C-alpha cells in the first residue's frame, strides 16, 4: 500500500475549510479489505461516508468489505434499484445508499431516511450528489487505471474534526505517506 497526503485549500479565502486528504494505493482486493477493516473500526453512529468513482471502481465492493469487517448480518448488494438498503450490524445499523439515480439533495430528503442517520452509519455510493446534505462526511474517491487489475487508488478527504484521528491512523499505518 502506497500513500501520500497533502492539505488542499478548497477555497482560497476559506483556510479553515481546507480539506485534509490522503491518497492510498491498494494493489489487491485483500489489501482493500484490510484498509476497509481499519475504517470500519473507526465508525460510530452518525457517521456518513461518501463513496465516489466511476462505474465499477469498487464502491459496492468497498461497502461489502466494510460490512464484513463490521460483522453485519446481511451481504451488501448493489442498491441502485432500491436506492437504500439497511443492514443490521452489532454496533449500529448501516444505511447503504446509491445516489446514482437521485437528482440531488431534494430527492434525497424525499426519501425521509436522514432522520435515522444520527443512530446509524450511512455509506453512500455516488455520494457527491448528496454531499451538501452532510456536515462532515468522510469522502472516499476511488480510481483505477486498469479495470482488469485489482489495483485501486483511494483518495480520502474530510474538512472537519471528525475524521482527523482516522486519517492520522491511516498515515501511521501506511507511513510511506507524505506529510
Ligand atoms: N481492489 C479492488 N477494489 C474493489 N473492486 C475491485 C478491486 N479489484 C477488482 N475489483 C473488481 O471491480 C469491480 C467493482 O465493482 P463494484 O460493483 O464494486 O463497483 P461500483 O463502483 O460499485 O460500480 P457502480 O458504479 O456500478 O455501482 C468488482 O467486479 C470487483 O471484484
Ligand atoms: Mg455500486
């Protein structure tokens, strides 16, 4: 696992909103599962994780790895047609949402599920479509060069305090990270 990190100012006049980012490259599905395991351990009720990346990047696969690490009762499936699935896990319930067919936050609010989020963890594929609905989500952008290989690059970004500890932990675990 290779990594690098940097602070990226998101708005030139808005220094306190600078995103904390971290880039981790995984070579195999097994490595991705290890990464998901570290993240799963850090999750607590109220957390929102936004997963982005092109078709077949591995958003659903990442959710599956997270849910396996969380010991959830159900096996995640692509919720594109249902939009939202709910899984029962020992520490909390997981809302698995696919925002692909949502036109934006209004349609998301129409689902009426965000009232449950304070007690649950939300994992949202195509999350940037509804990002403005959340105060301090963990953003994970997945990219790849060769769809046939298992190599994937995970770019983590967050702006508030919530995810600083996890980002520091990931940097410590994969110390070839930049500053
Ligand atoms: N390191 C990896 N991480 C994730 N998926 C991988 C990896 N290596 C190979 N794959 C494969 O890539 C595919 C990813 O499919 P997946 O359904 O997870 O993508 P997705 O981003 O959810 O797509 P969609 O936009 O259609 O929802 C799977 O077939 C998976 O086995
Ligand atoms: Mg998917």
